[in-house]
C-alpha cells in the first residue's frame, strides 16, 4: 500500500512569477499535472498534494482531477515542514509514503515503480532516488559510505567547496515507511543556510536507507527557473520526436518542429520544418504537413497536404490539399479530395467531397455540398452585427469571383452565381443568378481637348 504526497506549496521565487511554480506549463500541461500523471500506474491509495502559496489557485487548476486531497502548509518553512503537515492526516497509517517534489516533472512511472519495489523488497525505512549529473549545481548532494549506506544529504547552499564537487544528487523523490518517518518528523531542526526544515535531514535519521540511481538522469531534472523550464521542454520534445521517427514518421529539421505528446501519427507521414502539432491532433498515413503549419485538436485524413496554414478544432478528409496560407479556425469539416487554397478562412463550415475554395475567401457558418467551386474572393456575410447566420450551398454550385453571400441564404444544387454578385435571396436548383447592376458603357464620353 502506498500513499503519494506531492510537495507543491512553494512559490518558486526563482521563476520570478506571480503564478505558483507548479502551475507553469511544460508542453501543454502544468508541472504538477505531470507529477500526478507519473504516479497513476502505482495506483496509490491516497493522493495528497501539499499546497500553500496561492493554494486556491493550485486547487482550482487541479479540480478536474478526481481523488486528490489537498493539505495546506500555511507558511513555507521547508520541505520537511511540508511533510510535517501530513502528520494529523496519516495518524495510525502503517504503509509507505512516496514523496515527490511538484517541480520534478519528467519522471517516468517505470522509475517510480522500481523505487517503490526496491524499497518494499528490502524493507527499508527510506529509499531515495539519486542521479549522477555532469552539472549538479542547485541540487542536494548525496554522500554514502564505502558500504553504499547513505550518510548525509547536503543542500547546494550548505555545501563546502569540496562537497560541491560531488555530482551524485538527490532527485527529490523518496519512499518512506511512514511509521519510521512519523516518529522523527517532529524533531527536525532548521540549522542550515536557508533556516528551513529540510526533509533531506529526515532521510539520515532513519535506518536502513538505500539510494537508488535513476537509469536516465534527465528524468530527475528539477524546475527552479525558466531556463530549466526550457531545458525540460527540450528533453520532452526529444523524447516525443525520437518516438515518432522510430515509428516511421519523417521529421525534416526536427529542432524547428514542436509536437505535444498527446498528438498521434500513423506511418509514412512527412513533417516539414516550422510545424507545430498540438492537443488531440491525429495525422493519418501519407500526409505531408508543413512547412510552417500550426495544427491543434484536429484530424487530418490520409494523404493530405498542408502548407503554411493554421488548422484548429477541425477535420480534413483524405487527399485534400490545404494552403498555402489557409486558416481553418473552428469546427470545420472538409470532405475528401478538396482544395483549400491561398488566403482562405473557414469557420464552423462543412464542405462536401471534391470541392474547391481556392483563393481569397471567407466561409463562416456554412454547409456546402459536394463538388462545389467557390470562386476567388467569395465571402459569406454571416454576421449582421448581432447574430451569426447560416449559408447553405447545394451540390455542384459555383460562385463567381467576388460574390457576397448574405446569410441567412440557401443556394440550391447546380446554381451559378455571376461574378461580383451580392446574393440576398434564396436561389432554387439549376439557376443562374446575376445580382449586380448592369454594365453601362458611354462611348465617346471623354471630352476631347482642343
Ligand atoms: C530540493 C531538495 C534537494 C534536491 C532537489 C531536487 C530539500 C531540502 N532539498 O531542493 O536535495 O536535490 O529538491 O529537485 O528538500 N515546497 C513546499 N513547501 C516548502 C518548501 C518547498 O511544498 O516549505 C515544495 C516546492 O513547492 C517544490 C518542492 O517542495 O515543489 C521542492 O522545493 P524547492 O525549494 O524547489 O527545493 P530545492 O531547493 O530544489
Ligand atoms: Ca526544486
């Protein structure tokens, strides 16, 4: 049985932010959400989050996650003091407590499971996760004796110059036998450079204690400032991109591409430079996306190409070409084999198969049939200043260049609209509409000069 306790009460002064550190986002999720995600496979019996600085805000941000218990640490007197707040809540508890720092977001569940198993198999009082870092600056240094028994954890700020040379660091992740920890917690002292109650002091006051090295030291990266936040993002991105490339996706110039871990792709997809894939996006096989695209929460069907375009909350069916410079900005559904071209904006619009909107158009709140052709510069006037109105366009209908479709409007099947028309009334099937003034030519009009 294991209870999880996540330390999330600190302000994170080094972030230079009004927002609590654990709410800063890393690849679309807050640091704290990432830590909570990493413990899920351990099926903890309780998930306790210690909050303090802007506790309300942290609690509100996590509201959508079920089963979290928030314990308030009103004054932030150190990580040991934070864990002291659990004492009244865990009275009589006989199991283990897994303690995690809310600002260590890259831990894998595999590492945590291994730590817990080592702890339980050896019947330890405490087991801590450690790593050897080429640059250990800022981390607590871990000292063991020749039998590999933990002697001391010395915070960076409390280290002598010689101690600072030790590159074995404390990851900020611990398993404790609660009975053992609970006994010594009330007696922690704040005899250190920061005048704080350190949880790391507790580790050396129980026995037996083991230190376990993490397999990949990148996992233990703690986020204390925005440089480290950017560093963690890079690590996260590299993980995702390596996985994609190994799974059969070509990334051209990977460093210029960003991909959220929530995005999915099939094989034989080519992602070109400066492309950003976010949220619940799915890309089917044979697509070529980029250069220069932002695609968010969208479904891209097989063999679609997209260049220099923005697609948000939309779905594109197979074989369609989008861009360059198209903006599909919310609830757009494009059928198979369509062409959405240059400087075209679509919003809340459905387009049937093999339809073209190729140049300089805006379609909003429109339901269009199959094989339509929207002439260059066609615009739906869907907003009267108060409400949005709908435009319906039948199958095979063609709008001439520079047509204005004033909604609400219903155009039938096989309708032709003459170029430059402003269409205000519904049009039945098979009609030609000309809604503009006739051309008048006054010949020999120019006054000839003497
Ligand atoms: C801590 C460890 C250090 C380790 C490093 C790993 C201690 C004393 N030091 O240092 O050995 O190498 O993490 O990243 O534990 N917090 C509270 N209440 C408090 C103070 C902090 O909840 O009173 C929370 C913070 O919000 C944060 C976490 O504890 O999520 C760690 O605090 P931080 O101040 O960042 O500790 P470090 O100096 O990084
Ligand atoms: Ca930290």
